[in-house]
């Protein structure tokens, strides 16, 4: 019998693994400055926030912090008085309003952004002008656009509040104000979603659609069977970006509703009121940690639902 040696076949595999390991080390060295910068600008503040969330600390004298464990989150004194923000109904109202704002605004922006991206991605005269014009609402600073919409919602002289709603004060009630804020956010940020989705559409291979046309597939079938599955990575990035912004929304609510009402409609507004207005550094840090954990859970849900693998 003839003995067949496996050494020649194993050698290229070993060389390939060695080359990949060398490239991985080189990539790590190249990424090291960016990782250090991230650790300094993001990691250290996060650790300090977690540290102060377990302390009873005042914003004016943080060095006199006293360890209280999870009392800033949930704690009841022997007299039955709760001092943790999780026992505050105002906090849960802010959570509910923020989640409603996030779900509705991001859903509408995704649908409208998809429609705009599909239109802009097609060939027609004036496409370049439309691509530029659709970014105007997003390019306007949020504080400016929020103040502009606050004037339009005004019940005395506003185009919407006085002209269309007959003097109805939309922003005075939290229940109606949240829908007015959603309209403002959709108007401003739909173009951003359209831009991200458009980038994903332009990366799709055109020959695939040519083959589908030759096979007689309808435009709807091409969109449902080809475009949407291939757009999952781009949609995931767009949804994560917009959901993070919506969950951390503060500026538009602060400008249009004021600091007190913003604390009832925004988790970030609640954290700001606790930390800045009330100087409760510990409680404000605890709220920030809760917001961070909520955002992390939502991102995990997104990645799991879209089943996108990042190599």
C-alpha cells in the first residue's frame, strides 16, 4: 500500500493561520489609539457615573459622597418612605412618554425614510436637487427648529395652534404635547433615516435586479424578497442610531415644554432635573445608569431580531 503524507496539505493551512494571526495583531495595534481614546472619553465617565449612582452625593460637593448602595434606585426607610427614583411615579411617566415617543417616531421615520430613499434612488431629472433639499430639516439646529415649531403651536398666534386648531393649546397638556413632539421629530429626522437607507440601497448590486426583471418579478416582489433582506444591516444601523437619539431626547422637549414638563416626558429631562436643579448627583447618576441599561437592552433586541452578524 502507498502511504499518503498529509504534511504538504497541512503546511499551507498553518501558513494561512500564521498570516491571519499576524494581520490580527497588526490590526489591534492600529486600533489601539482609537480604543484608548474611547476608554478615556467614554469608559471613564461611565465608570464614574456608576460609582456616583451608588453614592449619596451633592453636585456642589461630590468629594463628600457617602456610599448608600442601591438606595438611589430603590430604597424604603423604616418609616415606609421611598427615596429611590424607581419609586417615583414621575419617573415611570417619563419612561412611558419616552418609549411612546421613540416607538412612534422611529417607526414613522423608517417608513417615510424608506419611501423617500426609494424615490431618490431612482433615476429622474432633478434628483441631485431633491437629495440636497431633503436634508434641510435635518441640518437645522434642533433648538432652532423646536422654537420655530413652538411658535407654530402657539394658541394665540401660531399657524397650527391658532389657525388649524382654533386656539387649542396643544403643548399645555402632556397627553397632546407628546404627539406634537412626535410630529416635530418626524419632520426633522426623516431625512436622516432616508440618507442612511439610501446609502444601503446604493450598495445593492444592480445586476440582481436586472435578472429579476428578466424573470418577470414585479417591483413589489423585488422589494419584499430582495431589497428588504439585503437592507437588514443598513436598517439595523439606522434604527439603532435613531432609537438611541429618541431615547435620549431632551433638547426639543426642553425648548418646547420647559424644564418641569420636560422632566415628565423625557428620561433625560428627569435626570437633568435631579442632577442640575436639585443638585442630587447620586440620583441623577442612578437615572443615567438606568437609561444606559435600557438602551443596551434595546440594542440587543434589535441585533437579535434582525439576525445580523458582524464579522
